[in-house]
C-alpha cells in the first residue's frame, strides 16, 4: 500500500534533512574540489589537459544522463533503497578514485562515482519534500540551498589546501567519512515509503532520452572546443533532436511513460522549470568567465580571486533560508518574481564592469546577483516539487536536478562562446591564443556585451514568472 500523507511521521524531518544535506554537500563540493586539482593531475600523470578534463566531463555526462531514469525507478521501487545505494556507490567510487594508478582508471572510477552521485542528486529534493509538511517545504529547501552555497564556497579553498599540503589522492579520500556517516543517517532516519504496485519502467523511453541528453552534452563540449559550425557538433545536435522526437512520440503513446508529460500542463510547474533552467545557464556561464576577468583584467592572484568569487554563494547561502520561509507564508510565485527582479538589476550592474573596477565595486555589483538567486531558488524549487503528485516526486526531483546540470553545461558553452565571439569582434580577427590572449580592452568589451545579453535573458525569465503569477491567481 502507498503511505498516505496522513501517515507521514514529520518528527524525524530534521534528521532526514541532515542526511539529505550530507548528500547535497558531497555532490556539490566534489565538483569544485576536483576542478581545482586538474593542473596537478596533468603533472602527476604526465599527460595533457585534453585527457585530464575527462575526469570532470565523464562525471558530468554520467550524472546528467542517469538522473531522470533514477527518478522514475524511485517512483516505482521506492526512494530510500536507491538513495542508500547511491551513498554507498559514491563512497566506494571516491576511495577507488583516490587509489587510481593511471589517468584512465581515474576516469573509469569517476563514472562509478557519478552513478552514485546521480542517485543522490536525483532524489534529495523528493525525500526532503516528503519529510516536511507543505507549510515548511520552502524553509527546508532553502536550507538545502544554503548547503549548496557552502559547498561551492568551501570547495576551491579546501581543494587548494589539500593539493598544497597533502596530495591529489586526498581530494577523493575526504569523501569517505562524510559518505559513511551519511549512509548511516539515511538507513536510520529516511522513511521507507512503499510506492503503489503495478508500475512498469519505460526502458525504451529511458534509452532514447539517455541518448538524446548524451548527444546534447557531448555536442556542447565539442562545440565549445571546435566551434559551433563543426561537423561533429552538427551531427550530435541532429542526434539530439531525432532521439528527443522519438522519446516524446513514445511518451505520448504508452500507458506508463518515463516522464508523464501531463505534468507540463501545470503552468506553475512548467514556468518554474523553464525559469530555473535560464538562471542556471546565466549563473554557471558567469562563474566560468569571472576567474579570467579577475586575474587577466584586474590582475588579482588565485587566492584573491577565490575570495571575490565567494560573494555570490555567500549572499545566496544567507538569503536562501529566509526566502524559503517567506514562500511558505506568502506563496512561492511572488517571491520568485522578486528574486528575478533583483537578479535583473544585479546583472545590469555587472555589465558595467571595467578594467578599473575596485574590490568594493566588484562586490557591490555581484551582491544583488547572489541575493537574487537566493531569493529565487528556494521558492522555485518548492513550487516545482509542490506541483508534482506524490507518485511522481522522484521524476520531478530528477527533472529539477537535470535542469541544473544541463543549465550549467549549456551556460558554460554558450556564454563562453559568446564572450569569445565578442572579444574577436572587437579585435577584428580570431586570435591564435584564444580570447584570453586579447588586449584588456577587448576582454572588457566582450564581458560587457555578454552580460547585457544575460540581463535580457534574466528579464525574459522575469516576464515568464510574472505571467505564471497571473495564471496562478486566475486559477485561484
């Protein structure tokens, strides 16, 4: 039998959130710690950066392509066994990564680690949603947002300390104690709700969606490296479109689809997913460009760069629980509109960065960006999870996670290419050393032009959210 909402024991909700928080922290910090170790891995394995970057890419590709399938499996077989398995697989994968004797085995074990991470990342929101009453959902998801921010802010600093004072192996070994404690807490406190029987897994839907997502991710990777007119990029984009069309055709015909497309009839659900995707594109693209600006244009060292870049996650972490509480009291949509308005102002301010910007000037420009994302994210996540029926929480949580990772990948590729294109436009030709070899004036011009376009994207998300607010009020 399915556990009804009346039978949920909310007394353990904070223990459940602690267990989920450990999983979120592991998945968040792992990316930023590994990224900072890439130069060390190049020298340690006596290889080149083109191969070493697959330590990151293999992880990202695996996580993104598996999360939706895992979300659906959780709706069929239960969230707790899959989430617990994810902790165990991630922890074992971390240890094996740290013991890797070659770069190829490291990449292979990163795939294993990513399988565990996909189980954790796909289901964290769903488990939190079930553990808390609707009146406290925003607050709980706001705290989760704070944990994400702490992971982002702490990752580079902790990674730098580990690489400098120990070795790259400990980048992965550091996950062991958190993984063991997290596994124990999941087993002890996360409730084992039994989904309704008679459900079937849509294998063909899962396969076509997996191929479609993989084609898109690899296309973005090759496009960023070889140009978006490259034949490989075009073929992969074609594969993405074809398999996505096949997937949608299958989902419309079968009785128990991988993704119930009727979810998108809910305007609150659709608008929240779309605006979240846009924000992840803009934010991740911004964070990948900033180190080049801070170091190449302003002339700061890596340590100062890390401190300046902490502005956004610190502001996000402070405001996220507050916005979550506000969304519980006043509804999620008005708060997300306010967050997007602040975010639009923030990116307009960022578009005025120049070669003379001071430390204070940088912080004051990026402070509303962090505050805007913090105000927006928790209520938006709450709206997505609140709009999904209980027997679709797993797939809704997986979709939320996929919009985040797809947004990150798309943002890095799109804004990186956009910035480089604007730099070359200013110079008048493509430079052999890339956009980072251009004069400071050209790099600043490219940055300003890029952030004007980002501001337009955020403003579009704001209009979409305002429309969603009007539709919500009409329905009431």
